[in-house]
C-alpha cells in the first residue's frame, strides 16, 4: 500500500509538472501576445505622431505665409494711405487755387490764361 501511495504521489507530481509546464507555456504565449500588441500600439502611436508632426509643420508653414502676407498688406495699406493723403492735399491745393477763377464751361469758353502754380 505504501508503494501504491508512492506511485500515486509520483503520478500526481508528474501530472502537476506537466500542468505547470502547460500553464507556463500559456503564460509565455500570453506575454508574447501582450508584447506584440504593445509593439503594434507603439508603432501605431509612432505613425500617428509622425502624421501629426507633418501636419504641424504644414500648419506652421501656412502661419508663416499668412504672417508674411499680413506684413505685405500692412505695407500696401500704408502706401495707399500715403497716396490718398497726397491726393487729398493736391485736391485741396487745386480747390484753393481754383477759387475765384473761371473754369471752362460746357460750351468750351476758355478760362484765364494764368498757368497753375505747380
């Protein structure tokens, strides 16, 4: 009977070792799966990061272009303002000059022969 008990104990020990080996194999497989998923996720994040980085670069270039256009438009606006001021000054000067002077009428009569003071 002691011999039988020893045999059964040995069988149980052997079965336990087989089950432990199977269990360790399953754990290793799960760890590999988790590592593969983590690597896939890492690659996915790297890909997304690369795409977002490219998009950021494009947006930064667009902002720089818009800033340049804004500067150019400000310069053009200032130039137009100066030109408008010059035209307004000239209009006032001509108005003062022409006050009291006869201008040609629709019939073509000539005004005075005095030249304008330019």
